[in-house]
């Protein structure tokens, strides 16, 4: 099977960045020249588009998974996308999202019982959970103050 055919088959299953597709084609033992030619042809036909991949991933991560701007940025970087492509996708997806509302939803999801964290350990756990989700430290601290639970026990 040619690198182009393999590339189409891989893209038919799921959107991949150029870097991810390059890695998978090389893993399938296509030569570097075949791989680069296939990537160029796939970009020409529109089957391979890093900007589209970045926007789709950022939308899903933010709206479905409830992840914040920082985490989504890190994940897009791990996918091998260019900084300008990432910045554009993040600006488009997070431009109209209310980070406070996203944090409130994450808190509600984490505290299903409805019980506020009462110990320093519970507050710290909630703070670290929200940080891992990719929200900014200032926004997390503000949300926890509003909730009446700060990580340092205020």
C-alpha cells in the first residue's frame, strides 16, 4: 500500500495533525520521501489540515471535556502543531467562552454530593484538580473564594 493510501485510511478513522500522521506513516515503514510526498498531496487535497484539527480538538476539549485554555494548549503542542495554529484555534474556541462558568461546571461535577470541601486537604485536592483541567491560577483561586474554599485554608 502506498503512503498516500495509508494516510487516507488513517485520516478516514480520525483527524490527525501533520506530525501525528508523519509518525504513523514512518511507523508503517514508508520511506521519509514517500511520507513527505504523501503529506504534501494530502495537504493539497484538503484531507490534512492542521488548523482544522486544532479547532476541532480545542472545541471538543473545552465544551465536552470541560478543559481549560492552558491544558488544551499543552495538548495541542503535544500533537506537534505549530504555535501560530494553536494560538488561532485557542483564540477562536475560547474567545467567547466564560472561564468562570467552565470552572463552576467543573466544581459541580467534582462535588457531585453538593458538599463543600471542609478540610484543607479537600480544598487543596479541588484546587489541584482545577489546575490539572487547565484553568488559570487566578481564576481557580477566585472560584474557590466564591465557593468559600481556598487552597490555603483562608
